[in-house]
């Protein structure tokens, strides 16, 4: 992507690229540390916890570096943090309850990849960092939006976020109740 020649465009270009590139570094570092921990505890499933909770520090970075309308930036960080930390804590409880047993997906990789598992998982964790980084771009763009009022689409987005969060929380609770019953061990939840 060529660097803009106009000074005003140059400012806008750097306002997007600087925080976004810092976010890539932060996501990569976060997943690197997670990979080290996963090797030590022999449980790659922790990547799911960190990936979902990882949206929060990136959103805070964008809020801190963005120069958009402050109420919008604060709403974005609140929405992202609430969703991200809710999901991360749900996954933490689930993974902690089964540790040291590894999630079946990662256990299958561990078996299939053998001695190359840790090395290959490093690449997988870094891929998760890149996905996290790409998926946070809309948060950055919202944090750069200087329009000093909420748009009707933002209200619609807030309503969809709330409905999604309620549905996600309800589904997680239903699944937890299903799994907690011994007669359901090994079955797939089809209720709720």
C-alpha cells in the first residue's frame, strides 16, 4: 500500500497503521507467552481462553491511541471487554475443570504430530494472533471516528450485540447444565 503524499492523508494513514501494527505486535507477544505456558503445562487448549480474552487489550490499545469521539471509544471498549472477558472466563472455567486433560481437538493434534507438536502449535498460536489482529480492525476504525454523535446503525449494532451476548450466555448455561448430568456423558447437547 503506497504511503499518501498529502500531509493530511499522511496523518490519517499513520493514525490507522501505527495502532494497528502495535496491536499485531501485542497479539503476537500475547500468543507467544501463551504458547510457552501451554508447552509447560502440556495443554494447548489455553489458546482458546487467551484468544477470546485477547480482544480486550487490543480494544484498550485502540481506545488509548484513537482520536475519535470519546463516548464512541468508551462504548467500543466496554462492549468488546464485556463480551471478550465473559467468553474468556467461561472457557477458563471449562478448561480448568478438565485440566490436565486436553481438549479433544488439541489431543488429536498432539497424537498426530508427535514430536513436532510444540513446534507446529507455535505456528498455530501465531495464526491465532493474526486472526485476532485482523478481526479487531473494525474496533480501531470506530475509535478513529470523530463524528460527535451516535449513528442509528451504531444503535442497531448495540442492540445486536446485546441480543447476541444474551443468546451466547443462555446457550453456555444450558450446555453447562447438560454436561453436568452424568447421564449425558459422551452425548451431544441438542436441547435449548
